[in-house]
C-alpha cells in the first residue's frame, strides 16, 4: 500500500540542538509530496543556514505524517 508524503515534515538540527532555518531560494526547497509505492524511494532537496560554530554535525528528522508512521532521524557531518 503506498504512503502519502504530503504531510511529511523535515526538521534540521545543528550541533547545539537548535533548529536550523530552511533557506527558500528559487526552486528550493523541493519537498516530499505525492504517493510513494512500496519498495520505491522519494528524494527531496533542502538548503539550511547553520552558524559556523554549530555546523560540525547536522541531524535530520523526517516525519511522514503525524499519526500513522514513525519518524526517522539521521546525523552526520554537515560538510
């Protein structure tokens, strides 16, 4: 059964745990939307602003809807 990505929330946190601000420029962001069939993947593109002293690590949390699906979190270098 496909999942609907229209209510997906993507949050970015810097090294200090502060929420990074998304940059809206031209065609960015290109978020997640539509239906995603089983076994397929979806790609989104975002740009965020990070303070230089808190840019070592970036944590990304993806919540594909707030009632039915679990969120996923990734962390890694921001460079």
